[in-house]
C-alpha cells in the first residue's frame, strides 16, 4: 500500500477511498467529497485543461480545487479516466506534501479521492486549496502587464523552478501554464502528476526540464503569443541565481536550448 503523507488520514466513504488532510477531512466528507463529480453542480469556477478542473466552496475548508485524473497522449482514447489502483493519485499527493515541506512554492494539497469503476480499475480526483484570483503565467503574460510586474513574475517563475529542482523534483511537464501566479505575485508550481523525486536532481535532468520549459515558451511565441526571447532568458537567469550555472554556462545553455528547439521543430516538420 502506498505511504500516506504526514498529516493525512485514509478513510473509506460510501464505497470511495480517500486520503484527506486531517484539519479539513470532516468538512470535505460532509460536503460530499466521497463523490467529487457531484460537487461540480455547485462549482463557483470552472477551468480549462485536462481533468476538467473546477473550484467549489466547502464550509469549513474554504474554496477547494477539484481535478479528475485523466490519461494523456494515446492512452487517453483507450483508458480515459480509468486507472489500475490509486498509486498515481497518492504519488502526486505525496509529491505536493513533500515539496511543500521542502519549501517549494506549490499548490496546497487537501487530499485525493478514488472510486471503483470497471473491474480492477478506479477513477481518481485531486483536492487542493484553490487560489482565488490566480492565473497561469502564460495567461498573465498575454494580458500585457506593466513591465515591472512582468519582470517580477518572470523572475519569481525562475526561482520557483529552481526551488523545485533543488528539492530533487523532476517535473514531467514544466511550462508556463503549470506556473500559477497568485494575486500577491507569488508563483506556484502546479500539476505534479507524474513528478519524481531524486535525492539530488542531476544536471542532465535539470537541463531536460529547462529544455521543456523553453521549448514550450518558444512554441507559444511562434503561435503569436507575447513571449519574447528576453522573457525566456529572464526566467533562466532567475533560475541560475548566483551559483548555477555561471554566466558563461548560461550563455552556453541558451545556445543548447536554441539548438534543441530547432532540432525538435525539424523532427516535427
């Protein structure tokens, strides 16, 4: 059985399995968290993206973000929302809890719920604290914020990514839409589904994460969205800080990123 993060408790609720944070467990149970989709009719906000996420007001717990686990890529058409066991759900819950304890700016996990579906299969949902008024970094950049705010957000994004890597986490989908900007300017890393933690994240894996980030940003620029090369470099410089990589390494990294993007586009073309 997968480990339960400290401060969370496993519950069985009317056929559903749940692992909920102790301080909000009762409020979530009373609100009907045993069947997360039933909360959708009371949604205060509905969001774009995989997992059909929404936010709902829960007395005693505040605004709760609910996201169903859906397969991506080719598996999406085959298995859709069906999973063998609850390991994937608990892995993200643990990643969020561990990252928060390590000081990484991430979403505040409240629990996961799973329900039996087909024989041997389950459906699952993540419950997290909804950050009211927050937008993803891509959307914020597209809104043409004042230059000073733009710089601050990009630098905060770079520092958040660095904190994630320094804590040993390998994020499988690190890009602008998975960086959430709070109204107070904080930038949180979200969607740790599939994230893996290492005792020490090696340079090669750090670079792979930065490649994915920069490739996504370059793609958005190619689609006409306002993400400039200067924006991308500001994020990388903030990630670098004062110790890694050095200035010469950063320029070399920029060249590697550019070559990587060109190779990727050539393969796609």
